[in-house]
C-alpha cells in the first residue's frame, strides 16, 4: 500500500482493504441518495463504480510497472521506485507514468552501461526530468519527446528535431550535438568522452545541451512557483 504521497510496496499490492472501502462507499451512497430520484442515485452509484474501476486499473498498472522495474534494475529497483515517488515534483508525472517511461528505454541504457543498474537508475531519472523540462520549456508534447528517446535507444535519430535544441533529425546532427556537449565538458575541465555509440552518453549529451540552454530544472521550478505548476504537481501526486 502507499501513504503520504509515497509508494510503499512489496511488489504485491493488497486489494482487500481497498475493495472493502469502495464497497462501503457504494452502500453509503445508495442509502444517502435514497431521497433522490432513481436516475440521480443510479448516476451517483455509477460514478463510484467507475472510481473503483479506474483505481483498480491504477493498482494493476502499478504492480506491472514495479515488476518491470525490478526485472530490469534488480538490486537498484528501489532507487527507481524512490524517484517515481517524487516524480510529481521533479517531472510532473505520476509514479506509474514515471516507471512506464523508464522501462521503455532502460534495456538499451543498461546495455550501454555494461549492466550497471545503479548508474542506469541515476541516468534514467536524469533523462525523464530532461524530457519533462524540454516539454515545459519548448512546448513539444511529452509523447513526441518520449518517442524521440526511444528512437535514440535504437540508434534512430530522425526525431532529434522534436527536442527543438537546434539540431536536425539525422545521425550527423546527433554527432554534432555530442561534439558540442564534449566542448562544454572540456570547458569545465572534464574529459570529452561522450560517444554516439553509447545511449547513456547520448542521454548525458542532451542533458548538457539543455543545461547550457537554461532548460534544466524548469519543471521543478514551475511546480514550486506557479499556480498551474502546483495544480499539475498535485494531479500527478
């Protein structure tokens, strides 16, 4: 079960108490609404039934997503789940959306890192926050950005221009982005070691360029300082 906005899990979510609570809500609604017309009462009870369906679907998705995270990240799975817990603040998305996005590209990420699950969890979190920041700052839909990253994981760069960073959708343009990121690293006294052959490096290069453009951190800032950001954060939580 979960509480205080945090996901607490043993990979198996106990639905007994949850179902019992919703059943009591249905019974109470039928009693309390008895003074209304049959049509109104039916509508109210149907609404609670739809709540049950939606909530149980969310629980089912949660179980599936946690299973995927555990399969991919093994001993580092809890780090991913912890990041999912606060994704409503950092990335403006629910824990379910976060974990689903992570698992969509993590196989390639782990492969590029030689199976280092701890580092993969860190880079995956960085990538998802970068996606959300890009969507907030540049106005591109999150779905298009996620599709672009999934393409990068397969060495397909045709959707690089979806990120609106000034680079076209070709391998040559991705190489140019990585070269620019390496120049930034050199200017900061770091080794210019990013390569297009590594999905982890591609992800880090995009992060560096977005940081240079002032895109990084916009989602968290919006969630903390604007009404719309606060509302979106509350919805995701």
